[in-house]
């Protein structure tokens, strides 16, 4: 299969730069729109949850999710730089895996159905996980302790507002879901097993299991686009699967961020469709106006 590498890079950059440009413009005018989920939770609930760990805990929750989206964005931009041949399989799949992980964590924090209190608890847990990891490294390497005070502040703030801590005091209200669970939830609407399989395969490559991965007969699900295409048997090649999953997971996390902030989903849909269109052309697929995550390659 011939791939237009410049076209594939253009598709990724087009999606990321368009989203980032829109986000910056919205930041200049307003943050959450009036009566959006974010605006209501900040206005009505934030003052009830102020504590030593954060004076603006609900805003910090959204900022933390946005930070994860930024991480996914950076990994995608790095990934597209590796697309010109020869393909660098390990770094491409590693970057795609990191984009998937970051997008899944943002997706979890941006759940539109949860209360501000639960969102803050999840953010505490998310930040606590990173701080505990940093603290372990500091102790192991004999580095200056930069994390203990912040860990203590989160735990004490949780107690102040009657949040429950887990037995090991490493999570607030609920355990941090495994990354496999998070990516499964992120892609569940597409296929219940897609996230788990994609993460397994990308992780196998990232941890130098390429030979095992390439010998594995399992494929990502043969997802039907519409009834007309139901009889067409296709599969996604491993490398392309990584590019597709990384890009699509980022897009799904951004979609949830727009939803929470009350931003223009029709704009996001337009730029997403254009990016999908460009990627399908670059990869040589037919039937262009479809969801990118459902890309499939025809058998020769």
C-alpha cells in the first residue's frame, strides 16, 4: 500500500492546529460559555470545595484534563514528524500509545455526568498518583523532596471536605482506574473491546514485543461503516492502527472538552471531518467521509 506521507502529516497537523487555534481564540473571549457544565460547576460549587491544595479546585480539574489533552497533542505532533519513510515503528507506536493514555485520562476527568465534587475527587486522585510516583523516585535516587508537602495538602484537603481516602491513601473516593479500563471506556462507543486490544498491541510494540505482535493473528475489530460495506472484509495494518487510534482518541477527548465548556461542536465536527478526509486520501482508502477510527484496508 502506498502512503502519502505528507498528506498524513497534513491531516494530523490540520486537526491539532485547528483545535489549538480555536481554543486560544475562545480563551481570549471567554472560558466556559454561559450555562455550560463547566460554567455552572465553577460558579455554583467551587467555593464549597476550596482548600489548602487549591483555591480554585473545580477550575483546576478542568485545567488538569486540558493538560492531559495537551500531552496527547504534543505526542501526535511528534508522531507526524516520524511519518516520512522509512517508518520508525517503535517510536510511532510508543507515541500513539502515549496519546491514547493521555486522552483516556482527560476523558475520565471530563465525564459530563459527574458532579463538581466527584470531579474534584478524581482530580485529586489523578494528581496524587503523579506525586506519589515522583516521591518514590525522589527517595530512590536521593533527590530533594519536592512532592511530600503537596501529597500532604491533597490528603488533608480531602479530609477537610469529608472525602473518603482509600486504605493506602493513594486515591480519593474511588481507586484510580487502570489505564486499560480508561482506554476501554474512551473507545467503548466504537467497540467494547477496541480500547483494550489497541492498548495491548501498542504496548507490546512499545515494550519491544514487535516480533510477537506481528505474529499475532488477532486484528482490531472489523467495524462496519454502513450496510453497503458490510460484506467488505478489511483490516488495519499494525502501524496504521497506531496512527489512527492516537489521532482518534485525541479527537474524542477534545470533543468531550468542547461539550463540557459549551463550545461549538459543529466547528469541531467540521475540522474533524476534514482531517479524516485528508488521512483517508493519504492512506489510500475509499469512501472518504467516515469516522477515521473505522479506517480499514482492503485485502489485496
